[in-house]
């Protein structure tokens, strides 16, 4: 390729290069085809059951409507692990964005397909309302509720606020001056912020809520000392509480949590507020009653596997298994409650 | 030097054949996913996570660290050769790198990128070893007002990227900011510029915009003008990196590292902002500023180093306070937690040996990447001897594959094509595309932080100047604005004084 050499030599090199390069597209094509064929999943089926009939030998596909690393992604991948011994291989894929509403809008197209599952939860209920999404959980068949994660109200270590009473006093005195850092707009943290404002007798629309794309980002604003309080999932913030970088004032659970036994509940602090960030699974609308029963049975079996119990322990998630009509009633009541709170905040 | 002994222990366990093999597997996979636009290290690690539960923690973390660093190396290769950045942080490398490649200096560009990445990665890892706790205090003191000041600084300095015509550059910047506004507004949850299309709710992925504006517009441009048989000039030089190139590169590597590591360690700093800053700095300091835009080696060396130093910086908040500041870091945090390790202040005291093994394996991975990449430089550069119809067919395949992999919908492909046509129009009108990407990345960041700051202060703008860091940053902004003006004024005065005979 150097510039030296006679013109004749150069022509020779060029031709040789030509001949060599002519094969490149072919080779690439063959290798690419080979790679696609080699990685195509082969439908291995384990033990025959009614679920097997429902799936018809097809692989179960679980949509995690969020980016890798988030709560729905973790839930989906733990399910994938726990389902392995029940139905063999399952596929988890991510459709990130907009509090799960982008995933939901794609999921509703799988009408009547029992091999498709969607991981969902309170955040999606809130996002559907806040974003004015055209689809809601009513366009799916809710199957089971799986886990719950309560919220913790935290302050920087050097904050003058010592307990819920201090917080209530500060919020009563000047609500907008108590800035609250939390996750995405319309998400579970903002819902709780609105509920807190209402409980102290303030107007939820007056809350200075600073939205962040995730708990980690919200924590940075809190640690910089700019925000008065932060709201975060207990499992997410627990290590920071333990390390003493933040102090927890209260948790949003009905009773004290085993993970942080020293932190009182909001009820103990005199506020009638309770909120759980639940996560569950839904199937597409239009599946038959038998298919619905079989899938519910499968997921209930999954919650009894050792893998799943280990996952709950490891992640610090609360067990919140609830299936059938009770779960559907629960989803409906959550939709009403959340949309009422978001209307009051002004996000509806 | 307690840390030094611990680090040596870390090396002892990282240098076992088994761990070395995992590091090799990691950097290879990482380089591959870095090359493909759209498939990033985050997705790869998430996919591998369930498989690695069977591995012991040390092997798995070494694998992930290899993927992470490898991804940063790989992104620059396609950027330089094909003008198709694999990651948004390697966009700047395409500006000068691709010009160099077209002038037959592909090998030099790739080599300076690889060595720069190595230098920056190594210095970054050393800094991670020794100054992480100090730096994390600094990083957590950054709140929304500080970020507003940092973004203002970035906006002021990117004028270097705007190209020869200020008007066209600014137009491009605004195109980028507009694209950045698409999607749900983070503070109110209201959709903006979405036009009822669900897929636009989450905004347009930066990678898709980068690929469309750079690669697709170029491929479309060839469709309009080229015969399709033209090839890029073959390699001109014998040496991969000449002595002169090296002399011009090394200060840029160091400056890039100095910018990349601290900004990367800021929780909302990211890897892109330091590459913009580095490019501006290199252009200002260069002895041959006229070469910029035509293939200046400093313009590759600096940003590439900044990009990799930032990658090491991201690990600072992750390891010291358990704060994941990028998607990849979030997935690595998940991996930590699944092994029962809790990143944060106690990480070093509770699971010290493992952390030091991880840090040692970052050094090992870096060396491995250099050894893997340098000999391949000539082979990669030979790719350019393929006729352009072959190259651009390949670019189109990878671009569409990457865009589809990122979102998984056909709408993404339509957006990709639409933006590609936009890029073509901009190219035909002589409007540079790089400022659009700068606006796309900086615009939403600046807007978000400004609104957060104002929410915190209940609308009082004085919060923007509260705290020592903001004051320092705004002073630098003012200086950056005044220096060129003052310089011009002094030159004018001197010219005015010149005719009067002083001697």
C-alpha cells in the first residue's frame, strides 16, 4: 500500500485488493446468516401441564416496560430465573420510557395472546394518568400482584428535621418552602408528596416537587443539601440510611418494616398516609378464562419457588401475592385513588 | 500507603488465569458492542446478568468491568472509520477522526484514540484508587444550581464546534435543542412535541439521532452524488503513529483526562460534556488551529481521552456512595447487589478484597484493550479500501440494526430515516451537524437543572449564584466570554499604536 513502486506494480496491487475485497460482502453475509441461525431460540419444552397447553409449545415472553436496572427490569429478570424450573426458558425484553406507558401501548397490540406477559405496577397507573396515555391497565388482564416496596422519607444527615412532627410543622408553616426531591413526575414519590401535603391540610398543588429520572439522581440533589426532604423506595435507600448519609424520618407502610425497624411509620407520626409501590403482572386483554386461570396458577407456583423467595430476600421486596378477582378490584381502586391524588396535584 | 498493599493483593487475585480469561472475554464483548450503534454496555450487562449468577462474584465483576471499558474503546473505531459513532460520547472523535481517515491517516487516528484511551483509562483508574473518597465529597456538593453553571460553561465553550459560519452553527444547535425537547417533560409529566405518537413519549434516543445525522445523511449524500465506486485513499504512512503525531497527541491525552475524570465523577456530568469541552480546549490551544475541521490529531486524542477518563470517573460515585450515574453503572450496581455487596461508604471496609480485585482488573482490562486494539489498527484501516457502496451498505445495515435493537419498534426506524433526510438537507445547505448533537445533549440537561433549581428556590433566581462552586463556574463563563473580546480590543489598540514611531 506504500506509494513506492512502478505504476505496473501498483495496478497489480489494486487488482489483488479488488479480488480480495470482492469476497468481503459475501463472507459478511454468510457469517451474519450463520450467527442469526445459531442464536435462534430452539423451543425446548419441559413437563406437560395446562400451562403447557396454553402456551402451545411457545416460549413465554415478559415485557419489562423500563430500562435495564430499574425495578420492573429486576422483577422481570427474577421472574425469568424463578420460572425456569416451571416452564423452561422465558424471554425478557425491555421497552423503556414514560413510566411504562410506551411499553403498555405496544403491549395492548398482543390482543388475546397468552404467551405475552407485562410487568406492571403503581408507577404505570400514575404515568398513564399523568401522561394522558391512550391506554390503561383496563386494556390488559391483570393476573397477580407480586411484590411491594414502601417509601421512605429521608433528610440529609445534618438536617434540622428530627421526626415526622418536625416535618408536619415545617409543612404547615410554609408548604412551598419544603422542597421534595423524588423520582419521575406523576410517579409514586410525587403521589406520596401530594398525599403528605393533603394530610397536613395543605394544597397538594403547592408542593415544590423536584422530579428526577431515578432514585439515584434524586439522592444527589438531596445530598447536595439543596432539597429539604427526599422520598425514595425503602429497598433503594436502605444502604444510605444504614451508612448514615441520610436519616429516615418515616416509612409509608402500615407497620414498621423489618429492614429498617427503628424508623417509625407515618401513622405513628400522626399522619393518616399509607402508600405501597406494588408490582405485578398482566396478560393481554382477550385471553380466555382458562388461559387466565392457567397463567395465574403458574405465577402463583412461581412465588412458591425457592429461587423467588431468595430473590425477595436479596432485593428487600415485600411479598404481596394477590391474584384473581381480588387483584382486579385492587387495581381498580388504585386507579381511582391515584387519579384523585394526581388531579389534586394538578398533573391529571 | 496502605492502599498500595491492598491494590497489590488485588492484582494477585486478578492475575489468576481464570480471571484473566474473563477479563479477555469481557473486553472482547465490550469492544464488539461498542462498535455497534444502539447496543450499549448497559443492555449487554443486563442480558449477561442471569448467566453470571453461576460465576463467583470476582469473575463476574471482572467480566462486567471489561465490557464497560471495552465499550468505550469500541465506540471510537466506527466513529473514525465510517463517521458512524457507536456511542454518543465518541461523536466528537468522528469530527476530526473521520477527516483524518479520508486523508489516509486512519491508522494514526485509530492509534491515537487507542493509546489516548489507554492513558486516560489508566490515569482514571489510578485516580479512582487514590482520590475517590475526596472526589466523591466534591461530586455530591453539586446540586441543580451548580449544574446550571456547568452547562452554561459548556454552552459558551462549544462555540468551537459551531464551524465557520456562526449563523449556520447556531441554526444547527437549535435544531438539536428542538429534537431534545421531544418527549415527556421531566418536571410536569406533560408530553411535548409528540404529536400523539406513543413512541415519541420518551424522547428520541441520542444514539438514533447521532447515527441518523452522521451516518445516514452521509450514505444518502453518496446516493445523490457518488458513483459508488470511489474508495477512500488507502493508507499513506508506514508508521502507525509517527513521532510528530505522538508529540502532538500526548499533551491532548493528558488535558482530556484532566477534564474527563472530574466531570465524569459528577453524578449528572456524563461522558459527552467533557468531550465537547476537550475539543474546544484543543482547538484553542493548538498551534495549527487551521487544521481543525480538516483532520487535526489533537481533536481525536483529547476527546477520546476525555471520554475514557469519564468512564473511570463514573465509578467514583458508584463505589463510594453507591450512586449509579449512568445506565451501565445502574446495571453494575444491580450486579453488586445480587452478590450481596452494597456499594457505599462501607464497601471498602466490608468487601475490600473484592473491590481491590475489581480495581486491579480495570488496570488489566486497560492493558488488554491496548494490546488487542493496536495490532488491529492496520486491519481496521484496510476496511476503507472496500468500495464505498460496500461500506455504506454495511453502515446502513448496522445503523438500522442498532436503532431497532435500541427500541425494538419500526417507528424508531422511521424516525431514523426522517432524521437521516434532515441530516442530508443540512449537509446540502452546508450546515454542520455536530452542533445539533451538542444542543440535543446539553439543551435538555440545562433546562432540567435550571427548572429544578428554580423549583427548589420557589422561583428566586439568586439560587443560581449561591455557593462557592457556582460563583467560580460563572466567573469562568464570564472570562471565556470576555477573553476573545478583550484580545481583539488589545490587538486593535496595538495596531492603532503601531504607526506612531516609538523608537
